[in-house]
């Protein structure tokens, strides 16, 4: 469980929140505190007050993977293969093992043709895919994705959903402005004016958002 107790951080205020294992979609208006929430889950931001724990450990003591919504902000290396392997390089994984794991990760994600490319040659969507591969390769306990789907088409988002579901990551926290993507999650967090307004399954949260822009279009179509 990821628990938030008496949190105060920038404009965000959370008295109590507990996120179970699974895929959690974070939605809400711009400026509501969504990215702040995500960054606290990774330990990038520390709360001004209160505590966050991931299965009893603090975020900075937990293996996490982070993907920024701006593709170029994820880049550390010039070559794609080096970027994918960055977490392994910092752990001094032997070269043979590292190359095998990079190849396997890229095959799973369908991006193996990019292996020998330069990062600067890639499109925004390709850079995001590489960043997600780099975040997944070290088997994090928490994977945090900030509006990654804004750079990808619906088909690729669906393919990534399968990759993420098949990975061993216990907690996936993702911010999205696409309600169709949000609806694929196990849980929804709706953030508004720096507060958690609603938390629950997609069915329970979207039921109270039915007459707002935060409702999946496909759910409006009679089945």
C-alpha cells in the first residue's frame, strides 16, 4: 500500500490516502497538484509536512521508475541502447548481461529497431517509449508516468498497457488527460484545487463525473 498521511506539499493537501497495488490513474484540472502528487511518489519532491510510505518504506528508499511528460527531460545519454541501460550502468551490471536485458526489454516493447539510433533522431513518442523502457528495465517497485500518453496514439497506448500489466511492477501511478486511458486503470484519483476529491474504481469515480469533461467518451456510447 502507498499511504499518504497529513501531507502538505506546495498547493497539495492530503489528509489521508491509501493506494493499493495495481494501476492507478491520476486525473483532474491543470494546476490541481497532479504532478506534485506523482513526484512525491518517486521522492523527487519531499512533502513540507506529513509522511508518504510505500509498503512501510519511504519513496527515496524504494526502487522507483519515473517518466517525465516532456520527452527531452528524460534523456541522459546520446544513444538509445545506453539510455535504456542507464539504470543498469549505474548498478555496474556486467556488459553481457546488460546488453541481453536491453535487447529483451526493447523486444517486449516493440522498439528493438531503435536500438542503434541516436536519441536526438527520435520523435517525441519514440523518446517516451525509450524512457519507459529505461524505467522498467531495473524492475522498480513503483512506476510513475506523467502524461506519457499525450505523445502516443491510442494503439500504442493499448500496447503499452499490456506491457505494463505483464511487468512485475506492483504499483503504477500515471497522470493522464485522456479519460479513455484513465479508465484502463484499476483505480482513479481525482485531484482538484490541491485536494483529493475522489478515489476509487473507475466505475465509482466516473459515476460522479458523468456530466463533466472528466468522463470517458466511449462510456457515453450505448453498448
